């Protein structure tokens, strides 16, 4: 089935403001390895799962796509230039929540396809994966893409559900790819979408379907992070837009000197957005879900922590402040998470929302009754497709503000708090930012990932994710490559439901904030001064030129990454050793090589053991 009549304005030419028109004229630069039409593909060693204990389960579940080599894209070095590239037909679909920069992935893919053969076709699926299943398409042309370059949203193609998971869905996707004779299908999304992409690639390989599947890391949550993926498209924009809003609120709090702002931030279960926004705007407090979970803090502990901070500030005659709360915090508080699990289990059993409270266990019922009515109603909502709570609908900021106000009033009555009346104002910064014009960094990153996606499919690779590393450096030093999605997978057990098992299904799981990482360490080093000294910082609105335009996420810049570049560097060292230590080399060279290799092997054996905690003795 070809293009069908559309019942929406997908792909319609946008009405652009003066700034949008200016942004549409901006063309991201390509790193040297992607310039021109001659790109060299270099294959590394077989990519394995980070946790060796998961390797057997993953390889068993993905026999056709696990253990594939790492891929590097490099500039062509020899004189032979390929002038003819085969015609390809490529499909692309938005799978997952909209994230700033998504359109530039399609633009980059479109430009790369056209540069290599103008007769090739890029076919977009309308309405997300539902459009993929129903074969609703739109051919991506220069005219279609023109008003979507460097623009926010996903409205060029739209999106609906976020999964390609059931047998029926996978079969429908395969039927579409075969009917449209697609050489490749590019799936743009986050952890769930790329897990589905890996499964689709495996099923296609098993079924001898010629369509190759490519994943692209695009999610505002920033939680698709691993050794191959440094950050995701959209994260930078979301954090910059939110940080300006937070900073405005900080300035307002400092001006009025009588309000505490409780600000909940979008970001799903992980707290990456909250951490980055805190580093950019310097609020008085930020509650990271990972910290709460690691310390097993209860709702009472958190309330006391905030109240103690309010009281300490009051002693310095400060009656204002700003507290950041990640939307995933509710699932990090032990008793609230257990309550949610019990509620979701009753959903699974078909118990109606009206009757769930009467079916709760005694302890859960007591906690449920303790909570304010508005929170009770929100906790009863049906879970998302990934079994998590509807985090964007649960007003944790209002719950905490109410509990803190109650406790402060109690202390006031008891005489332990002698300050002024506590006043709270609550905000949820979520949907306001995800439709923003993408930052320069996200525009560049997404466009280049689109080009990388083309080179993956041109190389005939299946089940790979497009990667760009060394991102904190200038674009001309970015390293482009591809990694098998299965090498990013881990295996986690499931604890609920009739099909509960000790061993879960392999998946690309959300990466939590690393409490041993440099970004978290930076926050902790400054947390005391943030709390008491009101050193608020305003990065201002998104900048596309001049001061601030080249700024990148602080959490990206402080980390020591470029995994792909280092893997390649290691391969080069190993090749040098092989070339120098050959039969016939001197005894001294051989002895030096053996001694060094023995030491390195011993150290790596220790570091690779499951019990290794990062403290090997050298």
C-alpha cells in the first residue's frame, strides 16, 4: 500500500515565526567522518553485554543479533571513491513521546539518502506505530521537510502508542515492511522503543525478512545512557528550557521573600532532568529519586528533611526557597512504591478503580487512608504500558507541600519553629518544555544521528543503534558509529503478577543517576551553599547564536566519556603489539610483552568479576 489519504494535517507546511524561519535556514555541520559520500566502515570486536552474567540469557533470546561487532564510521582514506550507491527504500517512525530534535533525525536521514542516490525514497509513517501497522505513509521530500528543520514537536508525522511488542503488532510491522519493500526501518525513540526495535530486528532476521532495523536514541528523559550512548536527543533542550523557568521562579522567590516553590519536573523514573536543572539553576533543594531509594527514605523522612531546611533558613530570616522534585520520586519512596505495586496488581486482576481501596492489605489501606484525597485518586490510575505509574498525573509536589505545611504548623504550635507562616506554591514543568524549539546541540546531534542511521542501513546492519560519542567536544571531533542494541541490554527480574519470574526478559533498561558519578558529586559539593546562600543562577532563554549557544549539558561535560573512541584506540594498541611482538622478535621485547600482558590480564580478571566494586588494588 502506498500513501493514503490523511485525516490529519501531518506533513503540512507550517506557519513559521521570524525566529522559526531563521532556525529553518540553519544547517548543522557534519563531523569529518561523515563529510562527502565516501565513508569507511570499520568493524571492531563482538559487542557484549556490560554484565557478563546477563550474556547467556540475552544471547539465547537474540541468537541472530547478539554478539555482532561494534562499528566505526571513518573518513575514506584511499583514492577509490564509490560514485554509485544503490537505490534504497527506507521507512521511519516516531515511537515514543515527542522530544525536541526528533524532526532533525528525519532531516539528516533524508539528506544522507538523497546525497547517495536521489532516486532513493524515505517514507514516514503517520501517527507513530499505529500508522506503521496500518501502512499510513507520507513520502519525505524537500518540500515536506522544509518547514520542520530545527523545529520542535513530532507533528510532521505524529505519534500514537509507544510500542511494537505483541505478536500481532510485530506481524503487522513485518507485513508493512514487506508490502512497501523497505530496505530498512528506522525507529526513533527511547529505552522502550529501542528494546522493541531490537526484538523486531531479531524477528525479521529469524523470518528472513530483508528489512534491517535501526534505532535512534531520542528521549527527553536522558535515561537511555550506557557505554555507547552519552546522552539522548532532546535532553539538552528540556533542561535548558526548564532551567530558565526554574531560575525565573528562584528570582521571584528571592524578590517576594515569602513563598516556597515546589517544582515537579518531567523525566519518568530517573532523575537526570532534575539533576541537570539543579546544576544549571542552583535551587535550594533537589530531591533525587536515586538518593531516596538508596537511603530508603520514607515520606515522613523526606517531609522532615524539607522541614528542617525550612527551619534552618528561617533562623537566618529567610522565608522563601525552591525545591525540585523529579516526577519519578513517587516510585522511589519505599512505602508509596509498594502501595502502587499492590494497586497495579489489583488492576491486573480486573478489580475496578471504585473497589480497589477495599481490596488493599491492612498496611496498604492504612497508608492509602493517610494520603490526601487528590493523591489517592491519582494513585488509582491505570499503569502505563511499561507497568509504571502515570507519573505525570501524580502531583507529588502538592503532596509534599501539604505535608510540610502540616509539619511546620505543628512545630509552630509546639514552639520548636518560631518563624513566619509557611506558604507554598506548586508547579509541574513538563509539557511546557517538550514542544520547544530544539537547542543548537540537539539540532546538530539529531541531524548527525540521521546521517549515521543511513550509513548503518547502507552497510546492511540489522539491530543496531546509531551512536555519536565525544559529544562534549566540538562537532569536528565527534566520533560516529553503531552498536548492537542487544549489547545495551540487561536482565531484570519481575516481582509481580501471575507470570512472575526470577529472570525477566532482556531489555534496554532505564539508566538511573549514578550516585558515584561526577555530576552527582558536583551537586553534593555545592548542596550546602545552594540550600542556605541563595546563589541562584539564570541561564536565560535558549540561545542559538552568541553567548550560550554552544553550551551543553553540565552532566555531559563533567563526565569522562568517549567509550567508542577509546575502544578503537585500544584496538589500535593491540594491533601495534601484534605487529611488534612476532616470531623472531628479541627476548627482551618478548619478556616485556609477557610481563605487561600478565599484569593487565590479572587486573582485568579482577575488574570483570561479579564481586568487583570498583576498588581493585593495583
